[in-house]
């Protein structure tokens, strides 16, 4: 029950933060959406100790701030590459995905894809590998150095 309450609270805060319009009809629709998501989560049996939204509470905003900065830096690098196409050297790389949980590995893969110039092309949720397409050599090198992987492990509470 604790997990469903924490999911509902996180979704409510997210909805209120992103909505920006606070009218009775929208409150009702938002509440209905949250109830539907919590019900579907229960039906799919995907919420539990491993996926508890409350365990990431204070770490998540810090991680999002760091990720936004990475997106900004990557946007600048890709924009420079557009202006100078000689810098573009697409490559596929294999990286270890040594996060503790499946949610951690998926978060790692999604974070890579959210960063401009890189796309996760294959993720083994039960294994330990991830394949990434990188547009620029420096993007591939940054991923090889493992800073993003360390941040996701920290988000999971491993570091």
C-alpha cells in the first residue's frame, strides 16, 4: 500500500508542477488520470520495493539537474557539428550497464537517449550490456568514461 501512496503523491506533484492550470475540471481530470495510472500499475504488478518512487525522493531532482546540464552541453556540441559536418563520425559502442536494478538500467538507457547526439539502440535489462549510437567521437568518449553510469548508480543509492 505504501508504494501506491508514494506513486500517487509523486504523480500528483509532477502533474501540479507541469500543468500550470488549476481549474476544477482539470483537477478532476488530473485526479482521474492519477487514479487510473495507480490502478494500472497495481494490475500490471510493476510496483514494489525495487520500483518505489519514494526511494528516489531527494536524489531525483539532483539527478534531473545534472541531466539537464548534460543535455545543454550536448545540444551545443551537436549544433557545432551541424555547422562543421567534418566533426560528425557516427559510431556504435558497447558499454557495461552495471546498475543494480532493471529500472536503473532503463534510466541509464533513457538518459543516454535524452542526450542529443546519442541513442540507446539495445539494452539488456537482465544482462549487463548496452549498445549506443553516438554521432560525435567526444560523446562516445564521455560515455566510455562512465560519468553518466556513475550518476545513475548514485541515483539508485549505490554510490
